[in-house]
């Protein structure tokens, strides 16, 4: 309905507006008290915020800025606030241990942030309460989303792939990102198999082979919430083997192991990673008994120490010694649930491991969902492969949990 307002009402309305404007100007502005209750999101381990977090209350029309600290119950009280619209903001820095206690999801240094509009009305003068939620994800960033290593009958393993996911809220350039498999047996495969001779070194991992995403720094962007697939061979494996469902003809990268005898396939459609260091055979086969994998970056690969494996002959290729500080993410799979003593990645870096029911069973390991933040999926990363990955009966390249 769209009728004209009769002139009488129009005049009356103007009068009312004028009256209220004048009467407001005449009133003295009464300062009020504003309480803000801080909390954590429902999917965190606790919702109870503690003491000592600074909250800023800033007038959105300029000038006025107040600061106060939370009490033991996560509340702040601002006294003598001029009524109006404010932006309330708070940041809480967490150590890895604090992050794990509070979130129950993340186990690394991170910051939680909260921001809310506070519309402080002139009344009641005492006791207007507002809520402010502190949330966030670690700045860290790239994670293994899925590792498919088991292969299918009969002894087909060329369909192996690794999927890397941007778990952060920012775009990340992948140029220079390195991926490596770590030296050491996956379990008691033969009677005389022993755990890696490096198992007492809790500060390094020892890589067999290292591949790198090419680029000068800003060529290969990975958007927040997106992933890339690295194929052993970037082809449609369903055309090669009836037991696999894996089509990698659209993979983002493949590990092409250039050899004089052309034993590896160079799919023209799929770009090749840089082969930085290689000690494998015909291709970059990651062991079907359960590999350990790491993502890392270094400005100077040549500066990394190459070391002999103790008790092996000098003719055996050295391994690349990578300090744990360079590691971005890790994945560890072992032969079975009793193979814990064969762990290759120090427990301080990756506390657990996954295992398949057998070799060539087509099972895959995918990181689980921690939070679905209105469409943006944040995957679980507690630095414990056993905790963070679930075993799937079938690989799911490109599919998020
Ligand atoms: Ca290949
Ligand atoms: Ca290729």
C-alpha cells in the first residue's frame, strides 16, 4: 500500500521530531556503565575466559577510547561511558599448551581475537551488558589433508597421492614449499628389521627424497580453504587398474622422476615438481607399509646437512637432515598398531601415527574436520597424526571432510 501521508500528520510528525531533538539537546548526557562478557566459541574445550585480557572500547564516531582488563570470570566493566556506538576489541595470545587447553583442537602458538559493536544506550545508567567472543585459528597454515599410500591389488601403487590444504584464513604462496618422505622402516616387516637409527634424535627428521614446488615466490597461490593434489603419476589410474577409483589426470602436480630409461611417466597435462634430492627407484614410491611425510621450507636447501645412515655402507646415499623448526606439517603412518617403536618423526613434533588394515587395500587417511566456520572448513591439527586423521575405505582426492 502506498498512500500519501495527509498533510496534518506530516506537520505533526515534523513537530514531534523537532520537539524530541530540542529536548535531547537540553538533557545532560548521563555517563553509563558497560559490562562486556568475554567467551570462547561452543566448539572450544571451554567457553570460560579468564583474567587479565585487555579489552578496548573505541567510539565509532572518534575520540573516545577506553581500556580495561577482564576479571577472573572473563568480564570487563567500563564505568562512565558516554552513550553511543563503540567497537569492542580484544586479543589473547596463547602458547601451544594454552591453545590446547582452551580450544581442545589446536596445539600451537596462536592468537584469539574478538570484535563486536557495542551500542551503549543512555539507559539504564548502570549495567548494560554485551557479549564478546574470542576465536581464531593458528597462523600455521598448510597441512596434509589426505595421504593415500596403500595402493590396490595387484600390487598397484602408481595411484598414490598427497593432498595439501590451506587451513589458514589467508592466501599462501606455495613457491618453494618442500615435501619429503622420511627415512626408516614402518614396522617389523622382516625379522631383522629395526627402527630408524636416528630415533634418538628428537630435533631432526632425515629425508630420503625431497620435492619442491617451483616458483620465484608469488607464482602459485593457494587460497584459504583450498587444496592441491600431488600425484605420483598424474594420469587416470582407473584406466590402468580396475581396483582403483583414483583419477589423477587433473592433479596439480606430479613427481616426475626423470631417468635415462624413461621408466617414469611424464604426464604432459600435469606440471612436475622440482626433484631436489632423490634416493628412490623408478618413481617416488612412498612405502605401502606406511610412510612418514613432512612439509617444510628452507631458504637454502644446500646448507642442510646430508648424513650417512649409521651402520650402513658408505655407498648408501646420505639422508637430508632437517631441523624440526623448519617443519610446517607432518604425517606418520606405520605398519600396524603395534609399530609405535618404529616412529620416525619425533613425538614432540607428531605425537602419534595411523595404520592401514593391510597393504594394497585401497585405504586412505584424511584429516578430520575441527570447525565448519560458516563455510570455511578448519581441519584438526593437534600435531598427532593418530588423532587428526581418519582411515577411509576409499581415497577422496579433492573432497573435504
Ligand atoms: Ca611419477
Ligand atoms: Ca608432467
